[in-house]
DNA sequence: TCGACTACAGCACAGTACGAGGTAGTTCCC
DNA sequence: GGGAACTACCTCGTACTGTGCTGTAGTCGA
């Protein structure tokens, strides 16, 4: 029957930068912690894997939206802390606006009675 | 600066089946017409390219969500008309529910004050 | 005859999510 | 001291999907 990935899995594509920027907007965080925040705040619905989280962080850093610094931990391996740059704050605002517009448009086509 | 595709382009990934099922739910349509409907109803925001529309239709047909028949046109090439099957109607309802849940969850993480 | 539009299809390419694997430090318990 | 479990980062191969381009083919108007 040509079973593919679930609909929800496909929807997830593209929202990672928005989610990541959003949680980092709350304060300086390191990678592992970002994944936990997203998982908690989404009620367990979103659990970004390491294979998608770390590349996304690197892309955002390369784009100048995030700045990062290594710091030792008193318990466990060292951590790479990320914070929003001015550019990142701008990108977050833009991304939120684009997300809202996107939702309105999909609803207009796909959800009856709107 | 590692410029990639726009945020909105990435978001689009995964919504195609929902949009396609939705417009076909309004009545039997052929491929080219489906693209036009989506474009019109989205106010021009979404314009599915042929390279993504036709594969999506074929996938949905292979999944048993759509049934199709060839018919001659009185003007121009023949057309392949698609209609929802019972399975397709079920999938449309499911997809709408998943979409709504997905939006609520993203909003919870990414949109402040909700 | 030529261009524009309709209508379908296939291909190479690009971007992203995931799973699996690797490295390395700490903690706890037997 | 040995092993499991957890923290924490990273990279690789794979799968899926959207796009642009090309191809085929019919109709229509200048």
C-alpha cells in the first residue's frame, strides 16, 4: 500500500527553526536542553532528534541568527550555549509572522467554514 | 551566508496531500484544475508545481484515497479526473484533525501569550 | 508557421528529518 | 572495579518531498 511517513511527520518539516528560535528566545540554552524544552512545551508531541537538532543549530549559527559559546559543566560533558543575536530576534519575529500567515492560508483552503 | 530556501517554502512540505484532498472533496477535478483551485483559494500564496502535484496525486491514488479516470476534452489534451474514495474521505478528515492539532502544538511552543 | 495555453508525466537536484553510530564525561550500584 | 544509565555533542547514510526543467501532445489565434 506504499506506506510512507505519517502526515504529522511531514508537517514537521520546516518548523524546526521557528521552534528552536522560540525556546532560545526565552534565555540562553544549550542543545540538549533545547530538545528537552521543545519536548516539554509541546506536551511530548515534538521530540526533535539529535540528527535534526544539531544541524539546525549549526545552520542558524552560520546564518548569524545564533551566537554560541562552549562552557564546562560541573557534572558531565561540556555544553555549547546558544543565544539569539539581533539578527536572530528579527528572524524569530519574521518566522512567527510567516507561520501565522501560513496557517491562515492553509485553513482557508483546507478547513471548511472559514 | 548559507542562503537556503525561504521559511515558507519549507513549511509547505507536507501540506500538499491535505490541500489536494480538500479541493477534490468539493467535487471531481483533474490535475491542472486542482493546481488552479489551490492557487485561487490560497489567494496566490500556494502554487503547487507540476513536479510536486502529479507525484502527490499518484501517491494518493496508490494509497487508495483517490480514484481516477481518463476522459477526452473537447478542447485540448485528455484529462485525468480524480475523486475521493471512502478511504480518501476518511484520510481527509484525519488530515484536517492532525493539521489542527499540529497548529495548536506549534502555537503553544512558538507563539507567546497562548 | 509560430507562439501561447492546456494537460500530463518523468528526471535530476536540493533541503530536511530521522536513526544509528561514535566520542566522552559523570553518577550510582553491585 | 566493572557495568549500566544518563548527559552532551557530532556526523553519516537514508528516505521523503518540492522544484525546475524537459518532453509529449492537443488546441487556438495571429
